[in-house]
C-alpha cells in the first residue's frame, strides 16, 4: 500500500496532449504525448486514453490517483468550464464534469498560464517564496499569480491574462482584437516577426545568412546573429527586451511579487535575456528604492511546467481549503 499522494496532469495544447503523473514534489512518471485531435468529444476521449496509458506505463491504476488536473490554453470559467479555447475549437465545454464522469476522479481545469504558475510556485523556482508572478513566453504571453498558497483567479476565473495588457496604445493588432497588447511585442512569435522584418530590411546581414543556412527564422535566430556580431540584430533584440521590460515593470508595479519568473523556450537564453530586463526594472520599477523588491528569475520546470502545474492543481486546492 502506497500512501504517497499522486496526481495526473494534462497539458492540453493545440498541437499535443502531454500527460504525466506527479507526486506532491513534482517528480513525474508515465510521461507521454499524443497529437490533439479535432472536436471536443475526440479530445476528451484522447485525454482519457492518454491518462490510462500513462497509468499503465507507470504500473498504476486510477485508484492510486488523487485527482486529475488539466491546463487549457483558453478562458476557463468556474467549475472547470472551458468558455473559449480557439486553438482547440472549444466553446462552453464542461470539461471538468465530462472528464470526471469518464475517469471517475475529481478533475480541476485551469488556464495553462495559471497551471505553470502553480507548478513553479509549489515545486519550481517559487518553492521558497510567498508570492510568485509567472510569465510564460511562447506563441503568446501567458501567466499566473500565486500568493500565500492561493492562485489568483479573479471573480470569474479568467485572471490573469497579462499578455493582453496594452503596452503600446494603438499599436500592433492582437488576436484578441485590441491593439498594442504585451504579447504582440514580447512573445516568441513577436521576436520571430521582428527578426523577419529585420532580414527583409537587411538582406545582406549576417542574420539573413544565418536564417538562410538554417532553413528559416525561429526563436534562436536573432541570438545566433548577435553571437556572430550582427549589430543590427543586437538592436532588434534590444528593442524586444525593452518592450518585455515595459510589460514586466507594469506587472511588478501592480503585484509587487516576491519573485517574478520567465518561462517558455526563450528563457533558455538565461542572463542574456534577463540582465537587460532586470536593469530596466531596477531603474523604472515604482518600488525601486524599497528594500523588498521583486526578484526576476528564470522558471525552473522547463517544458514540464504545464503537466506538473496541472497535476498539482489538486494539491493546491487541498491547501487552499485549509
Ligand atoms: Zn491581446
């Protein structure tokens, strides 16, 4: 008999469904990934099938599991209702209820940015902190805020969509229909777009040559061009970093967290990304003269943050109630 608490976690993406089983400390087993099918019924069947496979791989059964958590890239209403998730084609889906009936487990559903924040807070970079604002930089910019063991959800469960804070009034058009949102300047998508625009304007640059050699532009191209001494690439990155710092300074001014962490693929750049942002934060942050200031760090859980955070929703809920 194993009395260790175990939690199933699902990171439901537009492309893949990633599943794993986490203990309370965030140690994963039975990790697997499957393509996300189209259609709500097919997605629910695929999640259940992946969870069953994960349990079988780990030599466990449903009765060994405390709860199932799912991170969804979309707007989540209370009781685990997916109000809207455009990449999944989901609208007003009672995901927690449907999955709970299917799996025979308590099911918690949260926005994927909130899940990453929960994972980092409980077992990642924030494990010794009282409050953590987690910012995930990827296709968009997502995030979540946990303070004193509680996830901030807002009155309707939709907090914290920090990617849709406007940092350039009347700026670039965002998928949410506003102009100038943080994610249209600070996402990995935005950095790749900036890099492409630079290459168009400087076709003879080292950056253009690197992109041609590597068969296209990705999130690393601008950094490789900087390594090669391309000063124009340095200016493109400098502008990106200043937009990122602008948004992060706004967030620190509002939340004043003990820690603010950056996750997503670009965070692999480490201090090259963090140092210029930290310098702007130190200069412009409202509480810059206070002894207690938000510390900017890199997220620690990497690609597993989504699965671990979703899995540990059950642990967080248990601790929130007490
Ligand atoms: Zn937006």
